[in-house]
């Protein structure tokens, strides 16, 4: 996709400022370069957002970028509780939008979202781990990875399934692995309790635990391992939740939430949206374009994400007119 640079960037932003129709909650919004565009994003994106995407957007458009990274579900819960009001929300799962932000029960905080990129789960490991030799054997395929992870004393890290889609996908991954390898109870053998305090870390600090040598391995998105230049073990598509064409197979595994709802496995897709209470609508639209068709998109790909067609979920009538030409299909 082409980058928006130089004079083109000025024209794009100018058109957004003068010609776009903001959504219903932002009809009186005026744009000021001195005001920040507030972006909440999945915590796994912290490094690329704060070091590359945010500064790049600010330099290109002259708009201050103010980002906050945490587990996508945690951020959505904050938004729903009125504890945060971002202009743009980037989630690591469509389900977060569908479950926590869309509909009257969620104050219609989100009415649409676009698919941004896809990813897959991998096992990233520390080069200084005392299990390094076995992990390298698992990486080459000469030893089952689950045999390494279930050794006594192995320190594995993951995120909280209640607060972060990756933590939930980790549970799905182990269910899928048990079926794929015909080895029962891998989740119990390796993860222990689903909220095991010895394994569960905040999304935004998990990789730091690994790079500092405090953990032997973590369940990570591929882009995180690439970004941090950590060795990793790839998993088959039947296990890694990275292939959209295997959606039906992923849906065969499930998790019961604390409130009794059953949620099913799904391909890992990152999404982007503008909440209905965004107060900097024009700048928010400029940021969405930057992420989907501008330099932000190139930064995502360089960071290890996998491209995907830009699909719309929700009512197209609610999508700002300045973004409609980005749509390449419908997300179902």
C-alpha cells in the first residue's frame, strides 16, 4: 500500500478536517493541532506504537499522539465504565468490540470497526534459558514443544484471560494442541490453574519479563517475537489461531467466562475503530487512514504483523464518509 507523505499528507488531513462527516456523538467537534489524538491500543503493540507509529503520525500530521497500551478487554472495560475516552481504539480481537463495546447494553460506544492486521501465537523463548538446548530442538521440530514446557522448573509466562485476548487465545491454543497432538490435558499439565499467579503477567510487561531472563518462555504474538528479536517456536495453523480459513475449527474450543457466558476460539485479528464519543473526530479519522493505508500500515508489517483485507463490521452508514473508500469487504 502507498505511503501518505509530504504534501499528500497535508491534503488528506485537510480534506478530513473540512469535508468529513463525524459520527453522531461528535457533531460539534472542532480540530486543533494542539489537542492530542488519544489512542488506546492492545498492550502487545506498545513498542511499535510508542517508538514508531505514534511519533511518525505526529511528525507527518503535526498532531500530538497520546497512546495507552493494556489488555484490549481491560481497556474496553475502562471505556464502558467511563474511565477512559479514546479517539481511536485498536483491539487484538473483534470479540472485544462485539462483546464489550457494541450495542445498547454497552452505550453504543462502538458502531463499526475495521480489520487491521492478523497474527498468530508462537512460543518465544529466552536465549539464556537453562532449557535453551531443548527449546532449540523444539524450534527445529526434533522435540515436541509441549515436552519442553512441561518439564519441572520451566518458567512460562502468559497474560490474563479475563483482561487480554492473548491470554484467552492461549487457553484455546492448548485445547487445540491437545486435539491436534492427541495428548490429553496439556492445559492442566502446563498452565495449571487458568489464572495461575506464577504465570500470568500484565500484557504490556510480559515480554520484558522474558528479555530480562526472568522467564524461560512466553506465549506471544509472532509480531512480538519479531519486534523484540527473540527466538521462537512456530506452531501449526491448527494450533496457532493464525489462519482465518480455519475459523470453524477454532470455534470448536471454548471458554466459560465468570458471568457464565461461553466464548469460542477465533482467528487472531487486530481491529481499529473510532468510538462514538471521540472528541477529536477528524484527527481520529486521519489516524485510522494512517494505520490502514499509510505509513502506520508499513510499520505494522515491518513489526511482524500479517496483512489482511480491510473488512467492515457493523453498519456502513455509521462509518465516517472519509473512511468508506478503505473498505474491501464485510467481516462476518
